């Protein structure tokens, strides 16, 4: 799910949709309006699910899509190689996610863990 917002309403550490990928905003710099144009904003962001750095330049009054990124909790049911099987604590949905390299030692069966969900994608929080 997504909603629209003007570029001037965006803030650092919030989210924006760049190339149909939810991204966390790292920095926003705005320029002054020119003699014949309007102010522009340069947005530097990092992809939530792929970790790729992206940057875009838009007029300040331009509307952009803002994804709804939800933090949810799930219980670890089982660990199968590089994947972990989770059960959402609210709707009891069971699904599998890959285990990030930096989280391998923190994952134990039966523990609760936080994950992000946005635009039909999920990622474990470390």
C-alpha cells in the first residue's frame, strides 16, 4: 500500500518510493528557486529490501509515492538452513524468510522477532 505526499513534506528517516522500491530517506537537500524555475529537492535514499543507494531530484511541489512500511512481530517456528519459518503474532500467518548474515547468531526457535512488511515484501530486522 502507498499514499502520495509532496516532496517538501518528506523528512529524513521516513520512506519514499523510488523505482517501485521502498527506500528510507538518508538526506534531503533543497535548492533556492531560480530566476525562471521553482526550488528543487535532491533525495538520497537506501532501499529497505535491497540495500541499494538511490538518488532523485524533484521540484519541491512534485507529488511522490510514500510506501506504508509496517513493523510487525512474529514467532520463530523453525530454522531450515538459510531460511527461518515464522508465524505472525497478530494474524497467525505462517511464512518463510531468508536469514540475514548478521542475524544468524541471534535467531533461536521459539523467540519473537521483528520484521518489516511493505508492498508484498518482507525482511527480518536485525
